[in-house]
């Protein structure tokens, strides 16, 4: 199977690989996936408390090239967005951006789950109620 | 050095130029049908097929009359198992095989089960070896055939065929073997090994694709299989269909070359394989899959923990053609069933690379492969959350993963 140029580019030059301090109140961490499925994604956001915007985002991913590219794209999009905007990122936007084939759609779902999970972690840390998240069933 | 480098020789091998050279005249000038009995075109083709049959038989210590040409090992496996099931239905309907067989054997067994046969699928040990006591214990008065691969295609583990055939003989059971990966690479002798039916193929031993053979024993015991295709009654009535003369000629030549050059090929591939393996095993948290000694000289299967196989291949496959135990590229996200059958955890089963060397592999290609694999493993570990947790001393088994 051939990979799209964009997947290859993100795989070869991933953006925002790294770790933020998960103990910090300003940082939300989402860890999704499972080793037995062959994908584990950890996505972190650092929120500017004054403005409510995401000033930094980092990821680490165990998975195929499409999973790495999906997380890389997600962190790029998160930076500078408000929390409210970030929650609207849809997995199909990632599918479109990276031209993911049907068998790789689960990678984009994982990235969306990671974003939402990170936002919820941040909300809980700051005394806000958890958002109800709709389940996306892909397989 | 020319790129890309091919290290996936368990999937298929390049045709040896000497094989191609022998085949060419049989496409154009000597194009006759080997079954045409009334003219020289037919005679020439028949003669060429007879000669190839001798070359193939010589490689496995068989009589030429025991060689049934097929389209490949998948057909050979099907013909052997379904043919035995039909031919020996009066004797019994029980088959014994292993969970790490090739799909051509496993899926054929599934069909036999649907048709009323009983099949026992034996699990193998952690190193891929079959426990002979378990094998013997599985035999019942209804057992007609044991189907055990000679060598495994993913990990290269070689089964003790002599010991297995001794058990089969003791109980009057036929022994069938898918020997695709072994024939041409290590000494295989159907009489010394006591094999009754054996499927193998040309394209794994520097021959062309689309041609293979089923060995069917003619003496002690005389084995028969019911044909699975109806037609002109070629190949002693066991496999109808006009013979693939150029393919068979090439197969014959490939067998001859393997017979004459086996020692040299094995010395060459095992030396390079050992170098590759020694270097790659220096990487932290690298694990060798399969039996270290009882295995093919040209195969190595290594898992790199906390790195995902498909992601790893993506970093490598621009330069090096390799295969991963992880079947993530297909629609299923299941890792290799062979590695799972060895009892590997999902983390290791998802993280494996299979290296298959050939007589054409060169040392500088191995050096390049080592460098690129090492570089990619280290790069991916830097972005693996599992590696980070492992380094922090977190036991990954204690984490409750959000199944997705």
C-alpha cells in the first residue's frame, strides 16, 4: 500500500514530538489505544489559563505511519486554538488532510479520541465537569 | 550499492538468470504440448519435462515417477490433504496438524472439517518446535494423516521430520509436509525423512512462479490421492491440465542448482544472517523469535519492543524490502498468528521484522540494513509513549488500556 505524500512527510518529519509535565494543572493528557491493537497515542495540551487557548501541544505515538501522521497533524491544529474550538476537530478532517485510506480511518479516530481525552483531563484537573463524548465505532 | 535491497526471500526469490536462460527456448521454438504424442514438438516438450522431473526428484531423493507437477505449493497442499481425505475416507477421517502451518494447509483443513473430517490443531512450544509426545498422544484409530510443515515461513524453525515420521509409521498414519521453505535450502530426503506426501514450489528456490510439485510416495506405502481437478488425466491421473513446460523446465534447473550449490548457498546466507542478527540483537530490548539452532540458514525474525512493525517498515522500505509479522497493512489489525502461537505478547508480536536472505544477498546490503533498522528503531522509540513508560519503570501490563 502506498502512503500519501503528507503521511510520509509527517512520518519523516513529525511535528511536536515530546512530553509536557503531566502533573501541571495547565496540562491535559490523553492516552488512548492499546498495545494489542498496535496503536497507542499520547497527546498533551498546555492551556494558557488567562486566555483559554492551547499554547503548546505534544505527542508520542506507538503505531503505524498513519497513526504517527494523524497525531502530528492533530498537535499542529491544536496549537493556538481555544479549548472550545479544539473540541470540534473531527476525525474526518484528519482523514481528508492526510488522504487516509479506509483501513487507516481508525488512526484518525484515535487522534480525535486523544484530543478529547486530553481536554477532559485538563477540565477535570481544573474543576470543570467532564464532557460527554460520543463513541465512534469503527470496527 | 543498488537500492532498494531485497530481504524478503521467504515471500519469493528472484529467478536465477541461469534458470531463465534454460526456460526461454520453451516459450518460442520448443513450445509443444508435452501431451502431444504424434509430432516432434510434443516429443521435445515431453523430453524436457521428463528431464526436469529427474532434476526435481534428485533434489529430494525421490523417484521421478513420484513427482506430480502443480501450479505451486498451495495447490500441492490442497491436492495432498483433500486427495488423501477422499482416497482414505474408508480408513478414517482424522487429521493432525499444527497452529503455525501456512494458510494453504490451515484453510484446507477448515474445509475438510466442514466436509465432516476431524482436525486436531497442535500448539507449538515457545521456540516454535512441536512437542512429539503431544503429537503421538493426538493420534487416534481414525487418524489418516499428519500434516506438519518442514520449516516455518516466518521464523524459519525446522521440525524434526525423522522423529515425526517414526511416530507416524508406528501408528500407520501418513505424513504430509509443506516443505516450501526447506526444499533447496537444507538437505531434504523423502526416504531418510520418511515423508509420504510433500508440497513445494519453484519460486522460493530461485525458480519461476506458478509451478510447483507434490511428491507422492509410490512404495512403502504406495500412496494415492484423489484428483481435485477433472480433465485429461495428466500426471498419473492425479493432476489434469496441460503441463507448464517452460515453468517445469525452469523448476528443474532451479532444483539442480540448489542441489549442487546448497552447501555454498547455506554457508553464504548463514554467515550474513548471523552478522545481521548479531548486530541487531545489540539493540536494547530486541528479541529473537523461533529456535536459535534448529532453523533455516537464511532466516531471522526479530522483535523490537515498543516499536510497531508497520511503522518500522515505513521507515525502512524505501531502501529495504522486508516483511513484518504485523499484518496491519491488511484490513485486519491482528498481528502474526504464528508469533501469537509461540506465546508472544501483543507487544512483541506487533513489533517483529522477518529477514529472508538469498544466494544473491551481499555483505554491504546487510551492513546498510543494520544501520537503517537501528536508526529507525531508535527514532521510533523516541516517539513511542510505551518506550517512555518502560524507561520510567512503569509496568505496561498494569495499565488499563482504553480498548478501541
